C-alpha cells in the first residue's frame, strides 16, 4: 500500500512539473490560428475577432502589432494588458482598397516570451459589378 501511494505521489509530482513547464513555455495563446474573410467588394469591410488567453498568474502586455497590408486594421481594448487568468479580445477589420488577394500574417509581440502569437489572415477583394438590363415591353 505504501509503495502504491509513493508511486501515485511521484506521478502527481511529474504531472505538476509538466504543467509548470508547459505554462512557462507558452503562457499566452490565441483562440484562432487563422481568419479567412473570404471575398468582399472593394471599399467594403468585414470584421472578425479572436481572444488572446493568459493561462498564468502573471499579467502580460501586447508590445507590438505587425502585418503587411494596411487593408487589415487591428484593435483591442485598453493598452493591450492581459490580466492573470484573463483574455484580451483582438478585433481585425478587412477593408481592401483595390482588387486582389491579401494573404498576410498578424504577429502580436508580447512581454511573456520571445515567441510572438501569429494568426494567418486571408481575404480577397473584387469589383462591385452592376448588371443592368434594358427594359422590355
């Protein structure tokens, strides 16, 4: 019985150590790894969002936002602080100004680890074409 209890205690210690290691390596995570806006007309907008979750007892902050295309506008509330065991809603708005494809990657740098959060963005812009038919009759 004592031997069994000793083994169980050892397993619990290992599990706790692994949990601490995983949290230490990746304290922040995004609820989405990609956002597809599909195809929309030029000069119209489409919005989507995701959360950055903090799984630790420490507070962290988004320190930089990087992307290639200005067609994607990124916003979040406040100064980008993610409180312990809380999350921060990140909003992305896609507003293309010309026809074409807009593949991009949103990179959120933070002070938790050197590894940034990356979310793949995609969207296509097309012309709004009006088809008129002559009146009949």
